[in-house]
C-alpha cells in the first residue's frame, strides 16, 4: 500500500471543510438572526457551491437568513449545500484511498428508486420541527422545543417506509433533550448535531428515502472481520467480507449487518447473545469459516440483505489468507448519495512490514516511512483484540477510516508471533461463543440480566 498518498495534501479539502465548519457554527447560535460572524459562515457556504446547480438557491438562503426572512425552503437549500460539500470531501478522499491500495474503483450503480410523495404531511411536520431547531440553535433549545418531535415520531414509527427518518428524529431528540437547556451547555457536539440535522432535513424531502436496487448472488463469502457499534440501548455488528461469485466473476467487497435493542446492563461479550439468533454468519466468523450463499439478496451499495435460509456454513477460511489472496482483487460498491460523508469511509486493508510506535498521541504504525494512526479504542470490548495485542502485532487487517483530518486504522484482526509461530487474534473471535474466562463471565452476566428483564416484562404484560 502506498501510504505516502494517504498523508499528501488533497487539493481543496481544507477549504471545503472550513466552509462546513463555519456553517456548523451558525447552528450553535441559531439561524433566526445570526450575528455578523455567523452570517459570514452562511456566505462562505454559498461561495463554496457557487459553481454548482445549488448556487442560486443557496445564495438566496445566505442573503435572507441574516435578515430573518428565511423560510423552510431556504434551510433545505443550506442543508443540501452542506451535504454536497461533505460529499465532495468523501469522493476526493475515496479516490486517494483507491490509489493508495491499488484496488478496482467502485462501479457506479443504477439510480435508486425514491418513495415519491409518501406521507407528505408527516414529512412536512418533521421538516417544520427541524427548521424550528435551526432557528433556535443548539444554545436555544429547551424541553418544549425538543419535545415537539415526539408526536411526529409516534405517527411515523408504525409505517416501515418512515421508520428510518423516525429513528433518526427519535435519537436526535433524545440527545438534545439530555442536553437541555442549551444555554447551559459547556460543550456542544457541533459537527455531530449538524450532521444529524442536515441528514434529517434531507430525508424529509420527497424521493430522498431511496430503495437501493438489489440482485441475488450465489457463491462463497469469506469474512474479513467484524465492526461492533454499541449504544446504551442498541448494538450492531457489521461483518466485512469478500464475496466470490460462483460463476467466476470479479470478487466483491460486501457487508452484512445485524442489530438488536439491548439493556444497558448487557456489555462486553454478552452483546453477542443478543445478535447471534438473528444472523448465523456470526458463528461462522467466530469459527473462522466461509459461508456458501444461495441467491442471497445484495444491494447496489454492497450490503447483503441477510437471510439464514440462503446461507450454509462452509470450509475453514483463514482471515489473513483471504486478505492476502482475495482482498487485493476485490472491487468495492458505489456509495449511495446521502451516504457520501467522510465518516462513512471504511475500507478493508492489510498491512505488513510495519513498526509499532507508541507515544502521547497513542498507537501508530510506521509503514514505508509514513506514520498511520491506529484507533485501538474502536476495537470492541466484546472480543480479545486489545491495544496491547495490537502493539505486539506483525500484520494487521484493518478498516482504513478518516477522522479529525487524517487517515487512521481500525484493527479488525492482527497476527502476532508466539513461540516463533504466527497467531491470529480477531475482534470478532467471540462472535460464535468463547471459552475465554472473561468472555464466559460476561456471557453469563448477560444471560442473567436478560432473564430478569424478560421475567419483569412478562409480569407487566400479565397485568
């Protein structure tokens, strides 16, 4: 891998991010009547998209917002401009990644189908609430304003077509409610809340919630690793893998995800208990085996729509063999328009021949003279891959990500030398079960917690 390309300057990147940051600051104080400094952020956003089809609408929004005469359509234009800028950053970074790893570029898929004019009134209600938030700003939020999302979310949740937006609004409102009143906030998560607001605004537009085209594929799935994302009330495991078509076609990078609600008392290895019943692939990952797929649906974005009835556990498949043999020729899928965000970049890469550096900035790999930061905090507690294990490694399979202005590595598995023999340690090693003492204790604690909660829930239902 050409690591020098990952540290070189990307033309226009800093300017695009500066325009986004300046706009995000305007959302802190609110868009009702922004101060001159914040109004400059609006003008900067308009200048950044001056050469695009959005130019006219965004320029009008940047002019009317400081005057206090902006309507919902103007806030939508600002959200679209911010998304377009971050999308351009995503694309520029992804091109750099593809050049660095030397893999086939993502193929452009067919345009996804929109939802048309579905539930116009509910979309309008959500958009009105989001615009009220933008006018007040993060420092102006209170429980009354934030609570305005509740009836909209309640009306949306029963409709599967609206559940994506409803879930986003519900989670966003919960974060804001936990931070009320905004005037007392010592620290505002400026980029995060701006991301959530922008995405929610665009999802209220007709056709924004798209259905990605799917096809059915048959062949062999070779797991690479598991990325676990945990929240106090939910957990998700996303398996990254190489798919080899049975017809001998080009291997593809794909993902398979499973999520489940969870009580906050279930942590560590206990998370796998909640996820295993919903996807047999996790057992195959834990056992180090391939999976044979028969007509498994996959979207144009590379996401497998997992169906256990179409999967069968196959032969042993060692992850580092897959990474050395199949990964270099695997092509990536195109990214959906609204998913074009730098935070969404997660490209599987294999690194060997590096030296490990540890200092006050954390762990890093020195590869061909270039320093690549390693985010060991992203390794899940639900597995044996610790910072100490990563520091003793000689090979690393990781997701290449971009955060805080630089590329970094999220380890999925490492290879280390023990008694002169290579030993692999995987983040998802406990996905199918474990004999590790710490893992067994966590599994037992999770079992006990779930039993108690089910018993209590049963009592409530019987009443």
